[in-house]
C-alpha cells in the first residue's frame, strides 16, 4: 500500500492564496468569497494532515482519503496556475500608470472573474466533502508546542547498533557497493535516494552505510543532517558546515554561510546524509546543491524520503525503493524484542499469538519493534490476545 504525503503541497497552495492578500490584490465579488472559503477549508484540513500521514500505514481508509485529497489539491493547483497566468498576461497589457490590482476590481472583465469563481467553487466543493470525511478517522490537530515536540522526536543521528538490525543486509551492501564503485568514476556530485513508507528503516540503512568501514575509508569528510520538513537553506547550510566539523559562528547571512561551506569542502571527497527530506521545491534543492558541488571527484549525498517525487527530483541515479521485511526477518525481529533471551518454545501459545501479531504488522520494522517491546514483560495470554485483536 503506497503512502500519500501532501502536507508540502497543501502548505504551498495556502502560501499562494495568502500571498495574494499580501500583494494587495483586491479580489471582488464571488471570486473573493470562494478564495476565502478555500483558505478556510484548507486550513482545517492542514491541521490534521500530519496525524493522517502518520496513521495511514495502518489504515487503508486514511490512505484512500489522502489520495482523494491529493487529487483535489492538484486540481486546485491547475486553477491557481490558470489564474496567475491570466493575471500576469493582463497586467502586462495594462497601462503603465494603472495598478495591477485594478485587474481584480469590479471594473474589469466580468466573464473571466465569474469563470474563475466557478472553477474555484468546483474544487472547493470537492475539498469541503473531503474535509467532512475527516471526522470518521478521529484525527488529532497538530499545532503549537505539540508540533514542536513531534519535530524534536523525529530528529535522527548517524549512530546505530548494527547487531540490532535485522533483514537489511542486502540493501546495505547494494548501496555500499554503488558508493565504492562510483567514487572514482563520477566527476559530478552523486545523489542516492532511499525511498519508502514510514517505519521501513530508511534511516537505519543510511546509518549502516554511513558507518561502514569501507565507506569511511574512501571519504575525507562525512556529515549527517536530519532535514525533516524545515528545508530552510540558511539553517541547512549552517548545520551541514557543523556536521563536517566546521564552525559557522554567528554568521546569519546565506552568502557567507555558503562560502564557509565551500571552503570546508574544497578539495575534499565528502559523504553527506540528508535524512527525512520532505521538500518538493526544485529551486530550494538547486540552491543548496550548488554549494555542495565543490567537493572532490566522488563526493556523494544520500537522501532518505517517504516521497517518490522527492527521490526522483534529487537523485542522480535510480533510487532505492525500500520494501517490507520478509516473514522470517519480521518474526526474528519480533522474537528478539518480545522474548529477549528467553527461548520461544517455553510458551508455545504466546509464540502462536505472536506470529499472528507479526502478520498484522505487514513487515514494517517500526511497528514490529514497538509492539514487540510493548509485550516484553507481559506474560498473560489475555494481554497478547488483546494486542492481536486490536487495530494495529
């Protein structure tokens, strides 16, 4: 079941709608009403998106809901593009003494305004219906301090205990092999992407590759940055410098920060991991990548992301699409978490229930580890049955 992630898209659309008022564009009549209604509906949906995106791996209904929302958002993007294109065209033909805002006033072509209002209304009706369905899923709103705490929880580092990782040796070796073989063959910056739904172990594989002894030997510098959904160029440039052991001090402007990064990377072959990327903006990625292209031949960036569109945008080679664990590896991981050093044969009934629980986890390592750890010190069959019969 493919995951759907549209938080960045909804955010971009809201920014676009908000920018009209910031630019002083005076929307008139029914057009103004429809745009205001759209902003309200999208804001309501945006409040629960993060919770929906996190819960979808265990609910096909939520995934389907997000899919409908994604299609409606794309439809709205098309309307916005049409509107902006026509606005620009008309402004270029406006008398130099007049203001662009006059295009949107009551004195300008009524037909176009009515047509755009109709298109906005069609999409808004779809979004209203979709927004009305969200109550079925009991989604939590993510705002304020709770949002900050969730972002903190998503922070990662390069540290990993390899002995605790099961079922990912093949993926690790494949990426390591590509890195080592391309070090001496690629003049340009190489970008590898690891893509897959949440909880599959993208970060874990990146950690394994990052800490591989052979990889460490061929790179002069290695850096790890958890990007998350804050793809701010200045912030990222600063933390990248620091991840390579450099110092950015109190520099606040982008140009000196990027020059500091270029100076740190010049003549060095580096490996940089950008973990948990959510940014879909080509422009932002191009601006960051520009400062990374000064390294020595063979310099490489590894990206992890849930979104295939992001993987395609950033990668310079076919990306690694991560799959679920096999039944054997899933059981081995669960057994290690739930039974520890105990022999599973000591309680055949719990093992039978455990195997049924693992089947319901669908090969997702994060779910298997979480549930296995939860059952570690619970020896009553009733407790295990309650987990088996719950909505995993």
